[in-house]
C-alpha cells in the first residue's frame, strides 16, 4: 500500500546544495551558445525558447546538438552532486526539481528560459533510468496512435506517475516524476493548447469550382 512520502525540512547546507542546483540549471546552454556564435539573443529569435530546438533553428545542427547534450548533462550533474554529498532520496528529488526550475526560469534571463525536457530526462537517467524506461513505454504507443511527437512526449510525462504507481515503485520515485511532470506541463501549457486546438479543429475543405457549362 502506498503511503505519502514524508519530506522533512532541509538543513542550511542542504539549502545551499539546492541553490547550487538551481544555479546549475540557470546555465542555459542554448542562450549562451547562440550569443557566442552569432551575437543574437535567442529569446528574441524563432519561438523565443532557449532550448535545443530553437537554438538549432538559429545556428543549425551544432546549436541543437550542443544544447541538447549539455542541457541533459546539467540535469544529470545535479543528481550526481546530490549523491556526492550523501543526499537523502527526498533531497535528490528536490535537487532535480531545482535544476529544472533553474533551466525553465533562470534568474539572470528574467526568468525566461527553456522548457525542461532535456534537463528532466538527464536528471531522471542519473536518478533512476527505469523511470525513463516507463516513460518510453508510454511514449511509443502514444506516438503510434497520435502521430504527433510533441503531444506524445508530453503525454508520456503526464502518464509516467500513474505507470510507476501501478508498477509499485517507491513512493519517492512516484513523487519525483509527478513533480517533474508538473513542471514540464506548466512550461508547455501554450504548446498543449495549440496542439489540442490543431487536433480538434476540423480541416476546411476548399470548395470546388462549378463545372463549366457546355454551350455547344
């Protein structure tokens, strides 16, 4: 039977660790890579997102690859940092949340950051790769059904807490993916509305011109 996880108040040193993880998340790779390569502010280019996809639009495959890799690595690094200091499972979860919050809402960029997919996956892989396996198990049938990459990925995040709960995973793992899913869905709320609107709006058929009358 599942009981709610107990979260105790953190010590001063643990709050410093959380602040360090938030600061790590604030290292928005896409923004600084594009700034270095082109001098442009990625927040005012393309979609305005500082994540890998928008960086790729501006500077090409190098922007996408470097941003995706390093955003994932900083998520993993936050978890490894927590492990290095002997963090409790609850503190590891808090460190994951802190690095994702830093990525999505970086202080130095006016809280205008990315959307947290790469950072979340990197953190989860370092924390427990089985959680990512569960998400993949949710993602594959969803994309086969919907044929929509963005919406399928978001549904995988949304359904992963239920999948872990039904599997009987530890409470702290269910709490971890639940908090992360909430952060990802909040940062993608505009995309979700657009995707649902696109899927539910009927396609208007172009009226055919009337056939020419035969005047012969």
